[in-house]
C-alpha cells in the first residue's frame, strides 16, 4: 500500500497495529498495509518494535504511529461513520464500545485506544438538513441519546 498524498496520522502509545487490525476487521473497505519496525532505539521504543502501520478506514488512508505515551487522543479528531439504519448503527457502536471502548453522547463513542468515533445515522443528518422545527425536534431528541436511536429521531422529526 503506497502512502497517499494526504494521510491521517494517528498517534498511539504502542498499539497502532492492534488498532489498525481492529478497524480492518470492523469496517468494510478497511485494510492493514505495511507494518514498519523501528530501525533503532527511539524515545517510544526499541529497535525492532512496530513504529508505523499503514491502514485504511472505509477507504481513508491512515498511518498509525507508535509514538509513546506523550500525546493522547482527544475529541478534537474523530472518524464520522454514516450509517444507513439502526442495525448498522448498532453493529459499529457495539463493536467499538464492547471492545474496551466507552460510550459518550449524541452518537459519539471512543475505542479502547482513545480514538473518537461519531456513529451517525443518515436519518439524523437528513433531519438536520431539513432545517426549521423538524431539525430542532430531531436535535433535541439527539441531545438525550448516547447511541442514536433511528426510530426516535424519525418520530421526533415527524413531531
């Protein structure tokens, strides 16, 4: 896998390869590419340890860097995954949360490596795009949720 002209680089303490393999197993059109080992000792590890991992998430090129514990993930970066229905929403949400992750609010969750994910049903984005009172009702409903409940968003949208 050649490195793309523009690649998202995610900093991990030491588990970039495990994270990449989890993403590849969880999301369609996701793969693990080249796993590069450190040619020498460095601040985050020893020669021969995995240093970088090329991977894709839904076709988006990424590079996982095992940079050590200095920097942590934050909600300032997240993957937003658009889902078509409740079953797909549940599948991705549960895969992340039940693999050592954590629930948050409004469709957000974190994986066990601290990377934030927005699992966003198209029903919600369609409701927001409608604008006006319809969007406000859907938004108010969303604000009470962790994982998005598609039926509740659709009911709120209808009033």
